[in-house]
C-alpha cells in the first residue's frame, strides 16, 4: 500500500510538471501520514508543510511541529487568527457552521498562494471514510490537487501511520478538525470511525450489515446529502 501511494505521488508530480508538494500540517494523523508519504515521493527538500493555526488549540500546533521534526521536513507557520477575526467583522452575523467553515477555506487559499509561487501541488489529507460521508469543507480542505489517502479508510490510515513510524501521540490522538474547542470528528458525525468503516465496507461489497439499522441509515443519508461535495460544479447543457 505504502509503495503504491508513493509511486502514484511521484507520477502525479512528474505528470503535472510540479516541483514539489505542499500540504497543511494540522497535528492529526491524516496530515502526518500524507506528509510522510510525500517526503518519500519527492524528498524532504521539496515538501513544504504549512502550519495554519486559526484560533486553534495550542496542542495541535505542538503536535504538528512534532510530526515535522520527526520527518525532518520544512515548515512555515502562517497564523490566520487575525485574518479570520477581521473577515467576521466584515461579514454579517452567521451561524456556527458558516463561521467554522471559513477556517478551512482560509487555509485552502493560503496553500494555493504558496503552491502558485513555488509550482507545487496542493496535497489533500482527506481519507475515504470522511470523503464518503462528506465530512470535509467544500472548497476548504476539499479544495486540493491530489488526495493520496483518499481511498483509505480511517483504520487503514492508522495502520499505515504505524508502518511509517509516526509518533505514538499522533496515532492515538482523538481525530479532530479543530474547528472549535472540544470538537472531535466522531462526536460531530455521531458515529465512531470503526463503525463508519465497517458500514462503508459492507455497503461496497453488498454484504449484510452488522451495525444497528439507525447507524446504517445515518451513513446512507450522509452519503446522499454530501454527493455535491464529491462532484465538480454542475454545468447546464444547452
């Protein structure tokens, strides 16, 4: 699995004529795995990890630095907190989701600014579990050039992290998008990753579900409602 992804990354970089890879390093397991794979594909000198706190938890930044140090890759910190606050002052009042989604979208535009300057590919960190149910921000963390772990379920990402020798703290840390204090992926989705992975696998293989019906129904609904996120803009044919 590891070799296949690294080979794919090498081909994508070469095919597009890019000079390297850029990604946002959040301090979580997905971005850590992607950073490690990127380094294997293009060497550490051509991988840039942006640290993009936006009123984030201080521990997340410490964890991101821990990953970067363990991998010996270049980083640059751009604190988006002030920009985020200024933007909220310019905009009319919005609900919590609208405000939270501004953060990944600010990170996306920052990543592409650097990518355009350096001729790097923006490497996404989304996994199959999250992509399937739409647990990402459209044109935020979903706004990327390539998704090397986009076909791996969360459990597979965790196993890959162990193979890559990433710090234990990163592997065992509760997954969070860091959109607000105390937020966790599983808490927000209302389902654990092992449950989600099991349901997705059985749906794909057409096998009878072993999970409670209400959880299977929930996953199907999340998949259906988020279909627009996995497609490009619809074009009217005339």
